[in-house]
C-alpha cells in the first residue's frame, strides 16, 4: 500500500485550531519520505480542506482521527468517495483505533490499530519546522502512562517507553531554536519518572530562549529537589497542566485514579508561591458516585487553590476506555466527544447548570479578567457566598458582575468598583471601559494622563488611564496601565497609581 514508486501519499491533518499542529502527521511523514503533509483545521470549509489534498492526485490519503475532528473527518471521507472513489483512505489515531468498525462502515479502506512508529523517529524535518512557524509545536519524550484512569486511553498500568534523554534534549533544542510559538509536551504524565523529569526541566530552564514549555504533570509526584529547581525558572518559561479531577475520594477510586490529594494541593500552592510558573488545574464533572453537592465541594476547594486557570471539564465516555464499559449508569452522547448527558448521580438539569457556570468561568477568570475582583468579593462574603455560587449567579458581562456583587452584604461599593476598573485595565489592552466604570471629570482624566506620560516618557491613549474611587481619602485617584510591561505568567499588564 505504501510502495513509494506506485503511491502518492497525502497525510491530511485536521487540527482543532489554526494555531495547533499535528505531531502524528509529521511522525508518519518521517517514515514515508515521499509523502506530503497538509495541515488544516475543523473551522475550514470542507471544500477548502480537500482542494489542496486532491491537487496532488493522491492514491492514498492518511488521516488521524480524534474526538475533536471525527465529525469533520466523516464529511471529508464522504467528499473523497464522491469525487475520487479510487483513492485509498487510511485512518489512524485513538478515535479510529477504538472504533474501527464504524470507520470501515463510513468509507475507510484501512484502519491502523495501535502504534505505527515504535522506533521514535525524529519528525522535525526542515519542512516540518517551516510548517510549525508561529504555531504550537508538540513534542513526545515518553509514551504511555503508569496509571490506569478509567476515563483515559493513555494508561494501562504498563511500563512507559522513554525517548533517550540526550535525544529528547536535542529535539527540545531544535524546537526552541525554531520559530514555533510554544512547545507542548504530549507526555501523559511527564514527571512519572522523577529523576528524568528533573533532568529535562533543568535543561529547559538553562536554555537561552524566550519559548514557553507546557507540561502535563501529576503534582503529587514532585519531590523537594524538583520544586526547588522550579523556583529558579525564568518567569513564563514553564506552564503546568495538573489534573486533580475531583476531591471526592469515592469518585477517584471508582475512576481508578491514584492521587495523593493533600500532597498535590500543597505542591501546587508551593509552585504558585514562586510566581514564575503558570498553573492550570482540571476538574471533571460527572465522575461515578459524585453528586452535584460533591462536585460543588470539589469546585470550591479547587478554586481556593488560586491557580491561574481552573478548567471545569465534563466526563467523556471514550471508545476503548474502562469508563465506557464499567458504568452503564452514565448516559452519554452517541457522537464525539461522547460527553455525559446524565447519570444516576448527576441529573441533566444539574449538568446544564454546570455548563453555564463553565462558560462564565472561561470568559472571565480563565481569561485573567476580574480575578482580583472575585477574590475580594469571595473573601469579604465568605460566609454567604461560595465560588461556585458566584459563577452561577453572574455572567460574563462586567455590568452584571458589578450589579450582583454590589448587592451583597458587607461589600464596599467603591472598593468593588476600584477592583473592577483595575482588573479591566490590566487585561483589556486598548479597550474602552464600560460606561459604569467611567467616573471622574474631564479635568481629572487629563491630569492623570499628563502624569502618566511624564512617568512613561511617551504619549498614551485615553483608554490607558482611568479615575478610580479611593474610600480611604474620600476622593478619586488615578491609575494608568503600562502596555510595555506584561507579566509573562499571568498575562496582565503593569498598573501605576497616581
């Protein structure tokens, strides 16, 4: 099928976003030197995806299928069959591997099961690096996972295969010296081997580069030596994505999830205290035995860790996962991503409420917007308001947030407004504030702008200054934003008060 003298092979990657890239496509291309890689994304029109593919008159089209592109791939297959029925369609990837019969039924000629590349060949050719310019680059230095979480396909408790350390460093250096935007390690539990993780992190920290490196890690596996090393990382050099999933032990046990939660939380707080590493933590709603009250408790505990990003995800019953086999009590959609629709522990109504909360969380806190405002409100009103209740009762509208929060007992309206104005300016580059935030006179704005221009030594736009209330001196003060100084960890701009 892959005889290079007979076949014209196009490897088609259909990514979730334009900024994403496909590691699997370039790995496959490294094994098939005469193949052509074409990268697209699910937001493109089907005809626009297929046009450059068919221009090569391929005899074989190879596509990796995932839950995020499965629907699109099905439509692309239909178009290929319509316009070029003689072309062989070869599929791989987790969605095809674990649901092969379906893909044969919709037109695939061949489905690869499992690994195609057991030799860890270097995929980063000159063509690959050119295609990765300005995009997220993915790198794999280990394959598999020592854990066996029931909702995941990556781990079966078997041994993890590691790329030789020096080869891993060579590839990291190659990507760091290229024009990629960020390096994301696809290693499922990057720090499962503590010593090896230490060596790679130390190497990444010492590199002369402005690139950011993203790792998925288990926080409870960090030892004191690695934590100490991480405190020396340049700000913004490292990002960690940490799956806590739940604080409800029966749900974790039912999911075969092994986590030392107290140690994980303590290590996350230690990392956050350094102020140099962006921390993203995950929760999963819909796990077995976790009711809405249990999840509310998980969410509130996770929020008070004060990570930079708190992802509220929803259980997916993936083909090939233990979760799909073991828990018929959990109903899910029949189409990708096979997300939970209800269970005997979590109703459809409660899932719908959590969906709305997720949207508000994503549009505000997880974008770095009104973070200090939320902490102020929740600290003052801790006895009457929990984090989840706050996000349930507001939406992403700044005016809605202000109107709800100012009605709470014990809140100082001026302090609330000051926090919202400052939070807005630190995040929303060049955007005019909502009308209710615009306080003060023209003369006050002009005076603040003059002072800020003297301090910065340049002209600034009117949107870069604001009048803020100050309850301590009972008169308005000023604030301006320095758009030349942005925190590489939080993404927020520096504020000055005058």
